[in-house]
C-alpha cells in the first residue's frame, strides 16, 4: 500500500507542476518544484479526491496544519497516515 | 467641478436591520458572527457566518414580490427604502430622469440558483418556476430599486467580487461629478449564505472555522456575511438648495488592477489605489484620519494591506487609525464596501471609530493602529474605504465630513 500512496501522490504533484513524475524528488519542497499556493490547494483537493480522505489544511496557517507540506516526502507520509487512519 | 454628498443611508446586515442599529453595534464592538442556520449545514466544514437572524421575508414583501425577489434583492430594497426615506428625495420629472441606481453584487441571486439547481439535479424535477431568471440575474436588485423609486437614469450592476460595492459607488460618484446624473442610489447587496455559496468558498481553504480576527497574529481566515448597504449620493448644490441633511461628502475615488494573480493580493496595486483616491480628492495624505480596511482576516490580505498603507502614507501610516469591521459583520463579498462605508460616515459625522474586534495578539506584519476591540472617539476629517478584490481589482473611496 505504501508505494501505491507514494506513486499516486507523486503523480498528482507532477501533474500540478507539469513535470514528469520521474523528475520529482522526495526531498524537494513544493516551492522548489514550482507549485504556488493555488497549486498547493489544488494538489490537496486532488489528493482528497484520489484517496477519499479529508486533509486538514487552512491556507492561512499552513505551518500550524497537522498536514506537513514541507516536502514531497512529508506529504506522502501525511497522506499515508490519513489513509491508514481512515481504514482503521 | 460638481461636488457629491451623501444624503441618505440604509442597511440590513448581521449587526442590525437599520443604520442606527448597525452603528450602535459597531460602537459597542458587537459580533454578528455565529453558527450558520442553512440547509445541509452538516455537509459543510465551515459552519459559521454573519447571518441576518430572525429575518422574515413575508413581514416585508407579499407573495408576488417574493416570487420575484431573491434574498439579495430583498436586502437591497429594504436598504434603499431606508436611504431614500432619509434623503427626503422624491424622484419625479427631471430629477427622476437624472437619477439612477448602481449596485454591486458578486453572487446576485445565488440562493435562487442554489434552490433551483437542487430542484432539477437533486430532486430530478423537470420544471422550474417561471421567474427563476429574472430572480437570479445580477441586475435584479438594481432594477427593482429603480422601479420602486422611479429612477429612470443610468442604472446597472457591477461585479468585481469583494470590491463590487466600492466600484459601484465610485461609478455613482463619477456620474454625479461629471454631470451625467444629479442623484444616484448606490451601494451593494449579497446573500451568499446558502449551501453552494459557502461550499464554494470552503474549497479555497481561506475560511476560518472559528472567527474573523483581522490583523491579529492569531487570524486564520475570513468569515462570510450577508446583507446590503445603500446610499443616496446627491450633487452638493442640489442637496444644499433643499436644505438636506448631509451625512458626508464623497471627495475621491480610484481603482486599479494588480494585473498579477487571480487570488493573491499585491501591495503595489493596493497602494496605487489608495494614493489614487487621495490624488483624485486633491488632499494631502496627512488629512486622512481613518481607513476602513478591506481587512478580511486572511493571512495574505491583512499583511499586504498594511504594507500598502505603509507605502501609500509613509510616516503618517503610524498616526492614522485603520480598522476592519468585517470582524463584526463578516465579509459581505459584493456588498461589503457598502456596509463598511457606514463606519466611515460614523467616524466623520459622529467622531466614533469602529473597532477591529477579535483582536488577540499583535502581528509584526500588521503593525498599525488597528483600533483593537473597542471603539474610539476621535475627530476625523477624511476617511478612506478600501476594497481589494480577488482578481486583483482594487477600489478606494475617500470621504470628508459634511461641508
């Protein structure tokens, strides 16, 4: 399941950034990938739709959000957590 | 150049169903935000708003009228009645031909859309009420106001999202000043607190779930409101000749476009609009004592607006007061500038500056005198009203105390 989540999240981010998934590195931040605040909100929407989960995110306080968006890896981790929590 | 004064004001919003009630609430720093009571509220994650409570449309309008009046039209008509009543103007003959109505709204008859989409999509019905189109159209409110008061001159509706009212009132001001009209009924109205209206905003993730705290470090988003504000703008000599009570003078207006981003505000575009209004009014920036801020309570707006004010006013930015009354009446979107103009009139006429309530903690990026939590008595000579819309469309009005 883990790789599945990772691949899907990377595909969503790559699509948003108009890049090839192979060009996305797990250590990159969204800013480095070229995703702005609107792109971030759209990516989160796509993630919610893909996994049928609710992502706790308020654009006014991204740092305070339980959903860590500091890098691709952190997003993948957070989504895995939400998916697991939903199945539990 | 012809001068323009305000001789009538009317409103209905979460703070009150009249101008006196609204101003009293602003003086007391009362909050109109609370739990939303709308259909399917359980499917919304944002469940608060500045909703008009205890509103019974049948107390104001008959069955035939309700069939034609969306909630935003009703609010506009009620507000216009108060404004025109106060002005004492009777629109007949030449005056009727030289008077019109310019309104701002963003969503227009959104409740009508929401209800009827439900009927055809959710309930699967194949027939809708014959008046759906004339009820939902954005110019419905302006048209009904024109019919109610026999306003036969230039009339239309402006939609520039959160700046709609200011753009509308700016047009009314320009028309009287240029000689195209002698009196204009102008302002804005919005009734977006329905399931679809809130759900759409929810999607953008800029809404607060717990309150509107503009300029406070603890702010976490905007809160929607609803209602209308309407005014009678009148050519000064016309008003003076009939001995009308003048609430304030409109002395300047400017609009700019950021031309940058569809949602992120720009300091430059906002500052240009502020400076433009001062230049149009031909006043020194030091004359400005109060600014009714756009102050949405989002992270981005409030810091950008404060930076724009600092840019436009230089050192004087530290000597003026700037408050966001959205903390009390919520964000009325296309109607917001109209209700906020009331706070400017209160500052100029009554010497009372409305507070920014919900203020908890200073934000170094909003380090201006935001009149936290309590109204303040002060003599204000000139007041500005800021509106900075999504889409980067900015509109700023400048008002002076009655001559």
